[in-house]
C-alpha cells in the first residue's frame, strides 16, 4: 500500500512539473488579447455594418457593440445620429487591417444631425 502511494506521488509530481513544458512545446500557449485603441472624430457616414470618421477612417461595427449617447445611456446602432462627434474604441487584429469597434461614445450631436438611416436600409 505504501509503495502504491509513493508511485502515485512521484507520478503526480512528474506530471505537474512537465505538463506546462509539453503544452508550450505543442503550441497550445494561450494568445494575448488584442490591444484596445481609441479614435475621436466626427462620424460622417453610417453603413449597415460600420461607420466612417471624417478623414476616411472606417470601423466595422458588429452586432452587440456598446453605443453610449451623450448622457451615457445605451443607444441602438440604428439610432446613432449622423453626423456626430464620437470616441470609437476599437481593436485591430494582427493579420488584418480592419478595425473593429468595441465601444462608441457619442460626445456631441450638432444641429441637423439625423438619427436612423439617411437612405433606405441596405439589404
């Protein structure tokens, strides 16, 4: 009985000591999360799946992105006013030049801005 406990203890210590090493060699190391960046500007265009800032900077806006109005209340994407000054927090993937928005904060809505789509919703 003592011999079995000794063998199991040695086996457990061996597995604990060499487990992380074998994972690192097999390429199963967890990847780092992409860095969140920020851009502030005037949203001049809104498409079905993205927004464009003045100057041509385009951001993809996937479903479920947090959009906050000037009073910090949630706002649906379809009601985002255009044009408006906003801060866009986004991530940029290593292998892609596409910028994907994670949070959009509306900072200022000028007179004449319209909520919703300016033209019929694209299909």
